[in-house]
């Protein structure tokens, strides 16, 4: 008697990602086939020639999610963190620009690894 393995449907996990364009947003849904389940997570197929990726089941942040809804929610949260990080960088750049814009020339460097400016009160104190 010959036993045939029953063909099972492939399970997929999902991740939304973006790539910046000049005039448009490019949001794509990436789909990863599940290779196998472990006690703690799943192993995902990342593509030909690449290592498989392990994703924990109960992690706070995951690379991919078992449903498109969870993947979308994760994408929205990631973009909120992205905005916060970029706002912080912009704030730093604006403060530095304010501190140095009226200087006619840089002060003498006292260290080999650059100049330091104290951002704060009047923004013109170098050390």
C-alpha cells in the first residue's frame, strides 16, 4: 500500500514596507512563505540564495506578521517612530544652524576630532 502525503496549503506571513519616491509613496506588501513552525516562532523563506529568517511568536516587534492587518498596524507604528526620529534630527540641525549661522569663521579647533558647540542659551559658546 502506497501512502501519499496530502498537499497542504502554503502559509504566508506579511510585512508592509515603503521606498521613497520623488513624487509618490511606494508602499508594498511583502509576502514570506513559512518554512516551519518551532516552539517559539516561525522560519520564513526570504528568497533564493538568502538565509531563512526566524521570527518570534510573542515578540513586541516582529519582522513579519501572520495577518495583513497586523502587518499594516506594525507599518503604521514604524512610520510614527520614523517621523519622531526625523523630527529629532531636524531639531538638532536647526539648533546647530542657529548656533553657527552668524559666525564669520570657525573658532580654532582645540581637538583633532572636531569642534564642539554648546547649544543652549545664546548658542554662540564654543568649547
